[in-house]
């Protein structure tokens, strides 16, 4: 009887998971959980100068290497780009074309060799059906834990001096100010924001604090909102507050990639429906969107690296 095996893969890369971008350089890790006959094998690893996609591909490679006996294997992962490459014939096409102008060629060649030489039956699936299972959550934990470590080996050779602006978002002109990804430590001359929503949606509050001293700088309570709305409004509140005071605000940290994305797009893309109870919240949202469209700023908005730095200083401690 052919062995049935499930492999759960989670690639994590701090700074490259943001804003639906898979190809940005950062500090990454992969977590793999192999489940067979009630037994479980855990694998993990990490690299500096890597991307989210590379962590997923390496996770798949490392997981498949562990399977010796011919088996029916299902690999679950979150990365749509990697899944499409493996299920829509892209990898085969790229191979025929010599991988011209393709990224991660070194890894695709490795994985292609494994898939071509294998005696396994292998399929790849989006992780939606297993996202909240203990096995996939463990793979996620392993990947995120590795992406928070320091002094990891270099993945992308020849890119030791790559610099990136940490998704700084402000005026449409690109800033000349860049920060090295390798030395991943928070900038203390900054504001950190957080939001907390009871029941989500429900009563919500947000606040901003001095990252270094944790001194409270502003706070706001909303009768009814969502956590993402609170995070979005907190970022805009910090931007508007310092603009009004005529101060130079270098950095804002948020632990919400969704809120950062909304600010970048100058939209609050919530699915939360407007009602009489939350009308004030939507009025504030409209004012925030108007402010974003009418003002320029040089402030960088970064994703807080919880894995490496712990909870964001503005955290409400209700997780």
C-alpha cells in the first residue's frame, strides 16, 4: 500500500511579506512539517538576503528530500506564485525556454530535478483547507521564528550589499535615504502604533507611542470598528499629528501589513459595512483618506518585526 504523506510548508521573510510583494529582499525562514502514519517530522532553516518565494521553494525541496519510499504526497503552502508555477505548467515551460529572465533559477532547477527523478505522486495545494490545523500552524511558527533570527547564512550570493528602503511609503518620488536590511534592529527615533478591537468588529481603540520611551503620544476610541481600521487610522493619525505640528517624523512602525498597504494605496479597503452605530468611524475614515490624498510626507512606514523584536511598543497586550 502506497504511503500517504502531507507536507506543510510556510515561508516567511521579514519585510518581503508586505504589500503582496514576494520578491523583496529580507531576512527569511522556512518551516516544514511532514505528517505520515501519525508521525511528524519538523524542519526549519533561515537565510539573510532572501525572499519569501525562495523560502517557500527551499521548504518544499527540504521536505521532499526527506521522503524515501514511494508515496502519495500533498504539499500545502500559501504562496500563490509558487503553487501556480508548479501546477500550471510554468516550470516546464521555463525549463524549455532555458529559464530566460526568470527569478530563483537555482532553486527551480533543484526542485525540477527532484520532481523529474521522483517515484512519488506529488501534488501542490493552497493551504486554505489546512490553514488552522495544528500541523500547518506549527510550520508557520517554525518559519516565522527562523525569520526573526540574526546572523543567518547568506542566500542570494553577490547581494551582501543590497539595500532597501523597508517599504518606505510617502511621496511618489523615491527617497534617496536607504537602510540596510542585514542589520535588522528598530529605529528608536520613531512612533509605534497599535489597535485593539473587542470582538472585531466591535469597540476599538488605537494609540501611538514613542518607540524608545513608550510614552503615550495619542489615543482614540471608536464605538465600532475593526482592528485593521484601527491600525490604518493610527498610522494616518501619526502622520497628520506631526504634519500639523510642523515636526519631522522619520519612521512609523505598525505590525499590520494590511494597514500599511491601505495607507500606501490611500484607501481603506475594509469589507466592514457602514451603519448608524459606526457612522462616526466612517466619517473619520473619510477624513483620513482625504488627508492622504491632499498631503505629502517623507515619513517611512515600516512593518514591526515581531519575531526579532518582540511585541510592538504600542501593543495592548490582549492577544
